[in-house]
C-alpha cells in the first residue's frame, strides 16, 4: 500500500472510531450501552500501587494511548478539507539587501554557529540527556520532567546548522527517552508541548526520520491525557502519575491564557502528519472556548492574565502582553497559516485582539533620543461606581512581550493590514531602544517607562522623568525626602526608565525573534547590523567556560553582580537559532513555507507539505 492510501485508510478508521465514540456519548440513556464513565461512578479497576512495580527494563513501553478516557470529547470538528488557500507571501526577499551586507552575513552566521557548537559540546560532555546544563557549576539539571529538554529542543537547530553527525547521535539518544517515567510530581504541559512535542515535530518535518514521529505520537498521547477533564480543558500543571492511576482530573482554577492555549499548533501539526484528528480537535475546542472568553472579558479582545478553566471563567482584571499571555496572541496568525487559511476563526481572534492591544496596551515611551517607538504595557480594569469599566495603563514592560513586533509583522502581512507593519516597526524599535539604553546593552526581564501624553508629539522632559522615578519609588518605599538624582545614580537607572523591577537577563530570545520576523517581512537592512551588534553584546556578556549564563543585573556594566547558574534550553533552541537564521539567506526556513511555534520550532505549512508529497508520489 502506498503512503497516500495508508493515510487515507488511517483517516477513515479514525473517523469511524470518532463517530462510534460520538454515538456512544449521544446514546447514554440506551439500556444496551454502558453509561459514560462519570467521576461518581468510576468503572475503572482499583489502581495498582506504582511503588510495587519498580521500573522494569523488559516491560514494553507504557502506552498513554491505551488509557481509557473518563470524558471523551462530545464535539468533534475535523480539520477543514480542501486545498489550502493561497496565502499572501510574507517574505520580502533579499533584493533589498546590499551585496556588502550579504557578504558580512557569512562570517556572522559562522560566529553564531561557533557559539552554538561550544554550548552543545559542554551540554554533551557535562549534562547529556538531562534537561539543562548549569553553566557555572557544570552540573546537570532536571527541572522540566527529566526527559532531556535541551536534547529534544535542539534537534532542529542541529539540522538547520548542518551538524548532521551530532543530529544523528542526538536522535539515537532521543529514542531512549522514557516519557512514561518521570520523577517530577508535576509536569508543565505547556513547556512539554512547545519544547518536546514541538521539537520532535520540527525535527521530523526537517529530517523525515520516523523515529522522531513515533516519539512525537507518544508525547502527544501523553499530553492528550491531560485533557481528560469534565470540560475537556487541559491541565497545565499536571500530575501525570494521577492520570496514570486513572484518578479524577479537573482543570485548574487559576491558569494562564498562554499555557492553556499552548496546544493548537503542535496538535494541529501532529494531526496533519498522522491523520489522527483527536489531537487537533482537542486543541481546537480549547480555542473555541477562548474565543468566547475573548468577547466576555473585562477588556473585550484581550484575555486576562488569570483564567479559571475549571469554571470556564475569564473575569480577572489584569491584562498583559507578557509571559501569561504571549503565546496565545502569537499563535493566532500562525494557527491560521498552519490550517492553510481555511478557518477564519483565528483571523477574527487576531483582529479583535490586536485592535484592543493597539488601543489599550501599547504606548509610546518618552525617551531622550526622541525616537517614535512603541512598547507593550499592562492594563488594569477597575469598575467605577456606576458599574462602568475604566482602564488604567501600567507602563510595565516584560522582555517576553517583545514577541509583539514579530506578531504584528506576520499578522499584518498575512491579513494585509498595512498599519500593523507600521506598529511592528515601532515595536521592534522599542525593544532595540530598551536594550541599547541599558548600561550593558541588553534588555532586563522587566522595566517601567514613562508613557507619553500624546502619541504624535513627545518631547523629552528631564524634570518629568525624575518626578516619575520619585513618585514610583515613593509608592514602594514612602520617603518624601527622597533625592531623585541620588536614587537614579545609585540604582543605575537609565534616562527614560522609571524602575527596573527585574534586572536579570535570562538569555531570552524574544527581541531577536521579532527582529528576525520583521527583517524577513520587510527586508529592513539596518536590522542585520543591529542584530549583529546585539549578538556580540550578548555573547561578550554571557559567555562563560561551559557555555552561556544568564545575567543578574543588566545595569551593572562593571560586572560586579555576575551570572546566574542557568543556561535555559531556549538559549540554543531559540536565541541562537534566530541569530543564525537572520544571518542566513531568506530562503532558509522561509516564513512562506514554515511557521515557528512559540518555542522556535518550525512546522511545515500545508502548501509546502503538499508540494513535497506530490513530488514523492511522482
Ligand atoms: C565583543 O568582544 C570582542 C572581542 O573581545 C570585541 O572585538 C567586540 O568589540 C566586542 N563587541 C561588543 C559589541 O561588545
């Protein structure tokens, strides 16, 4: 049987099974059909005590797929059929870039690869198959389930950088991961999904190695078990052992939009590849609920930082583009592209979200350089006495919110919204400004800036800035005699900044990610030089013997505060990958062929996947 027929047969089988499951739910009252399993009446045999069965090498691998569902899906929506729509081309092409700049790219790319190779070697020598290497102590760390996060997260980077021997060795090691075993009492399903499932799928999409697909299916089946709650909302901080023992599972009362929406890209891609639509349906149903929540929140269009997924509630009053919500916003245009433009729902969600974000969260920071830029802040909604909502901008900016420039660039091009390209340019320039303004030239985790009174004209006002610093510090530590000048000097606060609540730099990718996306969309040549300067700055400041380490304080250019003993797996998997890609020719992982998940893993878009399939069948 050829591949196409096998896939067709697979699809038909899945459809039949889904239909039977659906019928079974529909006919719950029928005497001949056993009632659906409910938490009150579990038909499930008493769990075995896992302690009594210590890990046995000869035992076949545990199959999450065989775990009976307590709450099978009641709604089944299959992936849209038909050929993908012709989406507008996102990439500008490289014709804008001068020869001399292109020539520079070769050595820049080589320098990034060298930085990667050095870290990879340390990981291999000191922390092989563990989650992360602590670069100062040289010790392995297992804070993310103990399944070799750095290993899985970097398969595609190895492939992209042409390190094929290392890639093969890594794939061999990946086949030994036992996702059925974890020492962690709790798994973060968002991180496992984006880094592990996403990493495996991207590496499979690039290399076609079946062993990676098998692993991806295994991880997908495991994560699918976290959706087995009464309302089918996934558990984000998940006790996998409970699920294995088939105990009752409930969605959380407090989770974030980022975490709960996490699955849409990975599960869609997994369903596209395998033909098994359980995954895409599960993730899509979450997005359907989130679409309702988007309209019902206190700031319609945006999602609050806390969601009660157990009760399907989204009524808290703080809104941000930062860590609690970033992946959700970012996934909307990507989900639209990954589905070949066949589901308008994601476009609608993107348009509503960006309208609210642009009018409430983005602000122009007053700056001494007089730059016309934008940065994303948080919004607090309060109720006035007559029950009307009032929004209040909190000018606190997270490093992670720097994704927004890339999102507006991609969304603007995909949906043909010219103003979004303008916003994207200003947002990326805002992130570059906040980096360059810091004594070390690197943006901190969190800073606060002074919002301009007017978007159109915003002259620098030294007195106003100092007054804002004074006011802010006095709300934290009331002291009417505070000398603002001395405070600014002692705390090394750069001009234009009110406070730096979190001075660390954790090797984050978000700024270079957006610079990369904007460069690919617009071809803006100055971004290449900026990216190179940024790479050198970061490399010089974070390079340590066994890799690269986070910084304690980016305002400390005397180097007195030093490093944190942390090299997050995303340093290599995202930060270095985006630096490498921006210095590569634009046809390498073109945004017209691939969509990057929120952990930087590229998935094939349907048009490319279909073209390749047609080529294979010939
Ligand atoms: C980084 O260090 C190199 C080598 O010491 C030096 O040539 C370069 O100017 C530095 N770059 C930046 C941006 O700090």
